[in-house]
C-alpha cells in the first residue's frame, strides 16, 4: 500500500502519437519516459531522469513532434523499450537503497500511461514489466481527496491544482520534465502542513485474468460491459484478456459468443470491474489482435447474462475447480467413453481428477452431441492436449481448442434448452404443427420499427450487414434480419431489419443512410412491419406506394379455403421447397410395418406461408445466411396421406403418386448446401462413395424456374453413418466448390 511505502516514483510517459487525454487510443508506441523519486519521510527529491525510447515503427505524428519537440533523429539513437525499462528498474532500486528505504509506489497524473500505453505495449512485445508497474496512485485522485472543493476530479489539471494550492506553474519547456516537476511540487505541498496528506488510493493492475462462473441471477451493471467483434475464432478468454491488458476484467468476465451451430462467431462480451475500466476499453476500438483489428462497442448486463449466465448444477460443479485450463473437444464418436477420451489425451496431458474433469455435452433426451469439455491443472498439460488436434479417435478426427467457463455455460444452456421434436398426432384431416414456432413474418403493423436496406452488393451476407450497422446491431430484434432474394433464389440487393423500437429504426436510417459497403453506398429507409411483410411476400414497395403480392398458385388462397381439407401433396411437393428453414428441424419420414409404401412427408397449411414464390427471403440473425430453398419434413400418418390422395381430383392424385418416389427414404437425413447448379444425383453418390447410399437416397431441390437450388437432401442408412459423413466430408471440395453439410435428425 502507498500509505506504507517509503518513496513515490513520480512517473510520466509520452507516445509517438496522441498524448494527454487520448494517450494510448491510437496504439502508438512509447517514445519518452521521465521519472523522479520523492522521499515521503524526509520530503526530499532525487535525481530527475529523462529517457528517450526507440519504437519499432520509426514514425512520429505532427502533433507528437509539436508537443514533445522530438524528431526522428532523436529517437533513432535511443534504446528500445525493454532496455529503458531495465535502466528504470536499476535506477529506482539503487536510489531507494541509497535513501535507506525499502519500498516505492508509482505516482502518475493519469492512469492512461500505465493502463493504456505501457501494459498493452509490453503485452504485444512479450515484455515482463517490473512489479512496481502493477500498482500506482493517481495524483489527481489524491489531490481531490485532499482538496474536495477544487472541482470535479475529471477536470483537474496540473496547472489548476498548483493554482488551487497557491503554487506558480512550472516554466520548464521540455515535455515530461515539466509534468514531473509539477507533480513533485504538488506532492511535496500536500504532504506538508496544513494538508498532511497520506497517499492511500492505490490502484492495481491484475497480473492475470481469473476465470469463473456467473449465475443468471447475478446483477451485472450495464456500464461495465462491452462487446468485442472481429476476434479470431480460435481466441480464448486469456487472449481477449491480453488484448485488454492493463484493464481489470471481472472474474469470469469474458463470454465468447456462439452462432446457431455452436461455433464461435468472432464476438465476445467482456465485463470489467467498474465503468472507468469499461470506458477505457471503448478507447481500444479498432486496436489490433495480431493482424486483425477488433471493434469494441457498448453492451448491456442483460446481454452478458444471456451468454455467460448459467443455472446448471452440473456445470457449476464442473467449474468449481478454480484456476483450471478448459479445453473443448468436438467431433467425438457418440459411443466414446470417459476412459477412451482419457487414453486419447494420454499420460502427458493428465485430466484434473480423471473422469471427474470430463463433461460430456448431451441433448435433453440423453443422446451425446459429440462435444466435451476437459479440465487441466496447468498450461503445460493443456498445450500437450492441443497437440492432439485433428488426431483420430475411433474412426473420427477430433478438434481441440481452448475454451472458457462462459462457453461451457453457453453450450450446455443451448443444448439442454433445445426442444425434442416428435411426430405429428394421427389426424387424417387437419395436421397440427408439432412445434409452436412463431411465424417468420411478423404480424402486420403500421408501427415504423423496421428499416429497409437498398443497393446492397450482391455478395453481401448478414455478417456484412451487421458490420455495416456497427453499434446499432444491439438494437436488432432476434431473427430480425431478412434478406430478400429474387426468383432464382439469389440476393436481390435488398434487406429488411426489424429494430426494437421506431426510435431505433429512425436512428439507423439517419446514421447509416448512404454509408458505403464494399465500395457501394447503401440507402437506408425507415418503414413499417406491414410494408416489410408485403415485400417479403412478393409485393413491391416504391415511390408509388405498396402493391400487394400476386396470388398465382392455388395454395395461395385465403386460409379459410383450407380449414377442413388437407393440403394437396402435389402442391406441397413444390411449396415445401420454400419453407423457411427455422420453422422446424427436419425429420425423416416414419414408416410402419403395416404399409409397404413409403410414407409421404408434408407440411401442414399455415396462414403466414401464403407468399408469392417469385420472391423469397430468409431470416437468420445472427447465424450466417443459407439458402431458403430448404425442405423440412414431418411424418404424416399413412391414413392421412391416403385420405388426402383420395380426396383430390384424378390429375392431382396422379401427380402426388408420381411425386412420392423421389422423397427421401427412412434413415438419417443430411442437407447439402452450396452445390453447383448443374449437380446430378450421380455426382452426389460419387461424393459419398463408401457410405452405403442407395440411388433413391438423394433428393435434389429445384426452384420454380426448374433450376437446381444449390441444395439436396441425402438419406443415410443410420444416424452414425450420417454424422460420420458430415464430419469427414465437410472439408472436402465438391467438384472444386465448397459445400456445407448439416445433419438434420
């Protein structure tokens, strides 16, 4: 503690860029360090030291040259930062010893030189800072405590503080020397009568980030949370803490965000110990982690709890062992046992408490997901485990990467909250949807809480839109980004976004209108939910007003026409191709021993699906966009299908019978996305050669123009074979094109 220290080391630093209140905000390197020792007992001062520092990048801004009076020739001859820090340590130790004292504390005019300049630069250069740089006192806070009537602490300057105690301003011209002499005079003044001040407000810099758990019931102040975007996917909580080195992150305060597939999406929520540290973190917007710049925005405590908060006793018990390194394993065989996993990791990377240090992630019904988390007692063991990345266990390669307590919570919360999908109840007339999933198209409303983006680059994805909107992404409703596609299923250049309120939509339209995305300016207009819905259903929205969508297909009649009749399978075989992917998870058709024929799979009629098939959309947020031409199946009872076919006119029944053989066979379903448009069944069978596929197990999906939609459904004999195919073939090119495989069961 400073109150028990014998000496103060009055310390000042400057960088090659911004200084003063913006010190460290531009990532510029330190070029100047000045210090002088004050004996707290004898009220004496030591020698003043001024050292130039040679940065790795030999460049000074004009502002820096003007303020410091330095030139490139001056700093070229200087020593690098590590050498200057050695000189500092030796000089301070020698002087403290000569004074007969035993301890010292840094004294600065602002925490910026320590928190925003010195620690971040030392972290990037892998320098070990002397211990004295992990605690300091701020002369402004000490002065404000001593003289509370001097005004707000944030507005105090060295000149105003000297004036307040009746001391003249220092006339020194050299930057650094002037500031140090001013701080020394001020320190000696408040140490003497009538103030007799004791320096006690010691600030600390954490040596390392402490991982831990967070309960959903724990209060989290929104003024302490930020969102970091653009992180490398393999970043760990320790990497993120290193990016914010110098600022104190709360215990367990790093939460990596996952996308809908359970993979990291390059974002993290970070919780700091107070609002002061959060504000300093915001100054690191677009600072670099390696070669990538990281965006830093404000976030809320509610958002942090959604990601990091947990309620599972199993997770709490697993994470109760503190200071453990967590590794995530992905792609495990579903039959893998704890002993097999321990043997795979080997004796060189022993797991904490053996099988007790393993946590297998399961679905609500107890089925394994192929994921597991592992605890290691030290970094060495974890590094040894990471060397097993993509090695084989059984017949599958295993992915290993660093994880966090928050990621454990998030993964467990996600899997355990996933509803189980059962088959439809046996109703021969009106099938009832299994999932109570809300419609993708919101209820029509004149409330102007949406925005329309027009003129998007055709290559733009949802990630590009979120980056384009910047800090306004936090105000987007869940699943609120809608890409408008043309009749070929390709981006039309338009998108709609649902915001949390009309005010938020107005702000986005004001701030983002005609901003540039990929060298194109994008128009942003505020609109209503009603206008958005009409366009997404195939209508038009232009200066002339709204035009409703045309109703060309028989299935686009008003919902009452279908109240008492089953949907004709001939129509459903086409309409099903355009169901929004998230309405239900795909399920394979069910078979019974009483019917040798394949059971027809179909969708129940739903009012919100009456849309013009010439215009399509998908509504993913924040997951990556995929093609909307996706089939999802519910198994219908044989009686219902027979009744439906019998109730149709002869030509419809014939069409239904003709359509039936192309539906996927019973088994485990895999969806292929991103296929070339000339793909044939033989190409897919060749791609999956060796996985026991039958010729009728492949269903290629076509759009209404008769072209391949770029997607196909493949039915495998068993779930195990399907999962193995997804794991082993996901990284293989399909005739030179990368395809995406999704296990649908």
